């Protein structure tokens, strides 16, 4: 099969743009949901800044349930909800719904781990200076956890790229859809190989950028 007659450079560019759109929007919304959830779990957990066992258990269970679902199953299970939000269950915009629900608890758990890594002495110092709860979080915990948070978001981005590839199964668009439609269904080996190489390069680039930003944050 001739690559030029089946998959053109414009198609790769279009698929890449769709992947960036899905990853960017879902990561942004997922972070807006996941970071507050992480803070809530850190604050309300037993031994936390403001222990609230009931609140912690409810949030913890919800996060665990959503994280336990493979993306493909989650994507199919919430089709009615996706239709309710976007009016359709097919397409790039529709894929944002399951992608966001998939990544939000993932971000929450990773950020929670980053925040828990902060040395207890930092929190004790904040308390000794009379800092309020939010002052402790904003001026002590978050700055100290910043390098780890950057790595957590980097890992989340890489995970999302893998999820967008699976979104191709329901016509979600992006590089994954291109690989499925041409590389798999049309037996276009060249298209499949090119898609795999593109994904590897992108993931390596994102991971390297995340590592660099984390090192800079550590000073």
C-alpha cells in the first residue's frame, strides 16, 4: 500500500492537532478537578491538617473507583452521560468527557502523593508561625511539592496520550484513530510504524521537558 495515496502529511498534522486538543483540554479540566480533590484528601485524612474521616473516606472511595476502571470500559460505560454533555458519543469533542473523568482521579492520586512527600518539619514551621490552613498550603506545602507536582502532571500527560489512542475505537480522532483506521483496518504497516514513532517521540519529548522543569523547580 502506498503511503502517499492513503495517509498524507496533512492527515498526520490533522490527527496530531486533534490529539493535542484532546490532551490539552482534558488535562486542564482534569487538573482543575483533581488538584482540589488531592488537597481535600491531604487535609482531611487521618493525621492531616484538618482530619475529617467521613469526607476523606468518601473522596478516597470515589477516586479509587474511577481509577480502577480501564479507559476503554469507562468510555463505553458513560456513553449516555457523554451524549448528555456533548450531544453525541462520537468525535473528538465527545472524547473529552471520558478523558477528563479518566484523568481527574489519576491526577488527584498523584498530586496527593506529591503533597504527602512534603517534610513534616515544613508544616510544623508553618504552624509555629501562626499560618492559617490556606497559608500553610499556599506558601509552604505547594512550593515545597512543586517539583514532584510537575512530574505528576508529566506522568498524567503521558497517560492521557495513551488514552487518546484508545479513543480511536469510538471515532475519537487523533493519532490513535489514524493508526486504527489505516494501520490496523487497512493493513497499512507504514502508517502504523509512522504513528508509533510519532507517539514515542512525543512521549519522550514530554517526559524530558517534565524532568527539566522539575529539576529547575528544585533549584
